[in-house]
């Protein structure tokens, strides 16, 4: 005779997965939902665009929770390369998570002018 299973365990005695979502719908785990962002690279950084990039811009699919630092790493931009980064025209920092349809603009620092 089969022994009754302990509550919260599967037939092999392992802890059963917990699902707080309604039946038929599972909660998505962070990092599993792709987010699409537009990346614009200017001047000397344009060489880091993927082959399908056009006119200094490309659309990337990145994991949910990715940051500007993650995007730069994905594109192969060296971390020690000085750059100015804007997201949707604002300086939000390199570690803020990106959202779907964000526009990430990266360009080298500008210098010069009348002195």
C-alpha cells in the first residue's frame, strides 16, 4: 500500500513547487521576461553596434531587470571607456533597471568650446 504523501511534497518526497498564481498562469521570474530597448551609439562608440544596427541605432532584447551597465557589457563596450549615458533623455545612472521601449543613448564625453 502506498504511503500518504506529506503535504507540500511530491511523489519522490521533494518539496513541491509553490505557485501563488491562478491555475494555468504562472508568475514570471525576474530575468526571464525579455525587454526591448532602443540603443543609440554616437561617434567612436558606433563601432559597438550590432550588425543589424542602422544610423547609429539598434533595438535590443534584454532580460528584465537589466541596467545600462548590462547593455554596455552586452555590446562589448569596455567598462573603463569614458562615456555619457542617457535613458529617455535623462541621466538616471548606470544601475537603474531599464523598462520596455526605453531609449538608451551612449556617447563619448564632449570637450572643447570657447575658452
